């Protein structure tokens, strides 16, 4: 299993990157860090975390 940390994964590029990666490697788990902590991709392979990069 691969653990992947993705900064800004809720934007257009981040969502597409995550979707395509999971299509080819379903044994990965993403930790998506973003300001909102919300992601339109709902899958057990993604953990969304709200962070403030200025903190």
C-alpha cells in the first residue's frame, strides 16, 4: 500500500490526478490537504484534511 500526501487536491488538477491514479493503482491511499477539507471525490481511499499553510 502506498500512502500519498497531496497538497491542494480539491482543485481541478488535484481531483483529476487522484482519480486517474486510483484507476491505475487501487492499492493507494491519499491524504488530501486543503483549505476547506472537503472533496467532491468520496471514496475510502481518500482522507480529506483541512489545513492552513500559513499556520
